[in-house]
C-alpha cells in the first residue's frame, strides 16, 4: 500500500451508502484495512440499517440517523476492545449496510401440481401462483442466518429458498382446506391471509417480515376444465330436444352447401341426405309428436276426474260404476240418488212410483215414461 493510500485510510470520516439498485439487500462498505477513524461520521438513511462486525462478531447495529463514532455511541465494540475515553486511533471493523425497504412483486408458483381430495371430483391436481413482498426486520438475524460476510447480497440469492418454502406451505394449506375446488376462486383473499399467517414463522427465522401475500390463480387440470366446460354448455343449451333439432337443421344446411362434384360425390351426397333426413324425421317426430292423453272419467260421487278403467275413485274411494239419471234442470248425467247436480247445482226431486206399472219416475213428471199412464 502506498503512502497516500495509508494516509487516506487514516482519515475516513464519512460512512454512508446510497442504493441505486432495486434488489440489493446488503452492501459491505469498502474500508482499506478495515480501519475506521474514531470520531468518523456515520449516516444511515431511511430504509437502512448499519451493522458493525468485529472479528466475525456483530458489534453494533445502527438505525436511521447520523452518528459520530465514539465510545459513547459504540458501547458493544468499546467493551470488546476495552477502549478508554478519548481514544482517537483507528479501530478495525467491517460495516454492512442492510436494506430494510420492502421488496415487492416477488413471484411464486407451484412447479409441480398439488394433490387435493375434492368431494365432487375426487382426487385433483391443482396449480397455483401469485406474488408476495417482504423486508428485513431483524438485521442481526439476517446476518447470522443468511448473508454471513458476503460483500454484496441481492434478492436473487434468497428468493429461490423462499419460493420453495412458500410452495410447501401452500401445498399443505390446500391439502387441509375443505373448500370444493370449483369454489376456491371465491376464497382467494381468505386463503391469501391464511397463507401469510402460516408462512410468517418461516420468514421470521431468516430475519424477514412477510408484508403481503397474494394468490392470483388456482387452476384445475385441463381434463377437469374440459368437463366443466361441457357441463356449462349443457346448462346454457337448456332444452336438449330443441338443440337436437337445431343441430339436425345445421347438418342439412352444411350438406346442401357441400361443393363436391362427380357421380361419386353425388351418390355420397344422396346417401348422406337420406341418412340425415331419416335422422331429422326421427328427431322431429320424437320431439313434436303429440302425446296421447289418457282417458279420464268423472266420479259420480265427488265429481273429480280420475283415470278411466279404475273401479274406485282416486279422490273419494267410492265405486265409479252405478246407475245414472238425468238432472231435472240441465239434463246432465248424475248418479242416481244424488240430491244435487254437480254441473248446475240444481236440487234433484225424490223419485215416486207409477201407480199403474210401478216404474220409478222423478217427482213432478205428469206421465209415466214406461206405461204412459198419468201420474196421480
């Protein structure tokens, strides 16, 4: 080392770091021979922390602010070196600036599908991805557990480890959830918050704080998505009979527009047309043929309709067969013995017997319908 460099190393009075990158987490301040002048000025900006390391041991950690390096401001390092007050010679130490800002837009995703048991679809393989953000909240733990004595440390050096831990936690969470796979999209916010709480202890071990965590998408296997698309299409179609008619009409239209020529094509077209015509006739016949209604009869006791062929009324249980007579007012057929007509509601007069032949006739009739004698 030249004389000028030696003199320069003895007069290091300002220690600071301005970060021009977006991913640097740790910066080792370059000090010639690790010699720092007692009384030098240390400037720690917002979103930074300065860690002094002496002989591999953390001596002091400085939060944002401006400091004059003295025995008063460096109690731990002073105790290690047993300095006296007023000691102004250089001391040896390494200075690490730790970036404590929030590192955002960190991406994560499942490299392999996550197995999940679903109540509706059975065993499923799910994929998920999203973003998260974190920051250093404990520089001492970060130095001890992660970056050690590296001269420079970026997010790329740790995100691979974090992603694997995140995927492990998410896989465990999805395996424990009882939410149907088709409804998972409704609970992205809740699952994101549960994931953040689940992953928090793991980040704490590195001296990090998991500030935010988001699930952007959980996707189903392609085969399951195709089945869901078909199910959705069937729900949109609605009436399958009308849809079959529409498909048949479309097939006929396409066959009619077929530009094929020649006798072979003509023969094939005739055969296809006959087949399509038969199919259409069957389809239309199946969907348009009127349904034959079953015969119905009126119960003579209660007046309710019931199936023909039954011996007893399905409503009142009385026999459907019996002698029928005409209503005295409207002439409708009613069961003999009924006091009122079920059609017009007229009261039916009791029967009397012909004095000549004994035939039963309605009251009010002047002549017997059987023998013609006058009813007295």
